[in-house]
């Protein structure tokens, strides 16, 4: 468990350092034109780290059910969350996802960042939503994982089995 917590805190520090490059405007020239997707990936990773830290707290302190078999999940989840944060940007930019709230002028980047955080926080449901969009837009069948999660109560069982629930 100590390894997992140290890893998550280290990941959080790396995210902070990477974000500081953007805040200090010292991004490499090849990334600078893509600031928004860069920020979306970072904030998606933040969502993933928050989810994992919550899972550690719940499973160690609240439920007293720590299981080291989930270590790989704790290591990979923040990385996947960064990727999904970037994917959220792509789907919003393409107009395939629409923000439901009324947008104030100049706040569009905040909408991208907010959705990226939610996508990183809840990777599984976000990917199911993306697969639903792919099915309705292009007729692409969902993956076997998504089909299994559409069962009557299999999604609930999956949520209960996950460390963060």
C-alpha cells in the first residue's frame, strides 16, 4: 500500500510540474500550439489520481479491505485517465460531445478542462459513453467490455468490485 500511495503522490507531483510549464509559459514550441489538449490530458490525470487516492482511503481505512492484487490498477489508472482526458478534448473539438451548460464568453476552455477531469475521474463510464456515440454516429458495435457492462445489473456489480467504490 505504501508503494501505491508513494506512486500516486509522485504522479501528482509530476502533473503539477508539467502544468507549471504551461503556467510559466515555458512549453516546448511543438506543444505550445496544443495547450488545451495538453491541459485536458493533465487534468484527466488529476481526476484519475483523485479517484485512486479516494480508493486507497476507502479500502484501507474505511472498509479495511486492502488487496495488493489491485496494485496494477492503481499504477495504470492515472495513466489511462491522462489518455482519456486527451480523448475528451478530441470528442469535444469534433462536436461529438456537447457541453450541456450555457457557456459564458471566453469560458470554452474551462468546459473542456471540466469534462476532461470528469472523464479521468470516471474512465469506465466515459468510455461506455464514447462507444455509444460511435455506435449511433458510425454504426460501430461496442466492445465486449461495454456490452458486458450494459447488462441489467452487471455495471453495478463492476462498480462495487472496483477499489474506489
